[in-house]
């Protein structure tokens, strides 16, 4: 069958002193449609990294989008984290996305973004 009902992603660290955090967002109708993702997930922490498991309540149709934003660094970010919302909803080439990414990188984090779009 040509249906996808679940998505599982695991990010592992390169060293024991590297922290991984991230958010996953899901848009059933495509990135940016509806303003915010239908679902946003933090993922579950493990000894070697994080795991995100998304069981689709609304099955992804054409143009459905899942974006995973991962930060790695020496310590977990603390306090308010508004950049996640920007990096989850904005196109990668947008000025808002690039500004949020640059802000995080200035704080010493590496940023990884992975998109999956249903053709």
C-alpha cells in the first residue's frame, strides 16, 4: 500500500559530552499551511541521543511535510526557546529561518535540519 502511518527517527551523538535536543513538526497539508504544525514533538532522550516517533493521526497526503530541527552542543539550551517555532515553520531559505539558525550557532550550537515531504 502507498500509505505511511508512522515515522521514526533517531539522532545519535558523536561523543559522550555532546548533548542532542530537537523538535519535530508535522504539517498534513504542507509546510506553512495553517501557520503552526499540527503536531510538535520534543522526542525522547536516551544514552546515545534522541528518538522521535510520530504516528500519524491524519495520514500524510501529497505535500505533507515533517521537519526535524536538531541542536547539538556541550549543554542543553535553557530558558525560552522561540527559535524552534521559527525554524519549524519557515522555509529554509527565508530570512527568518537564517536569522534563527545564526542566533543558535552564535551560542555555540550546531544546527541540523531534515525535511521529509510526501511527493
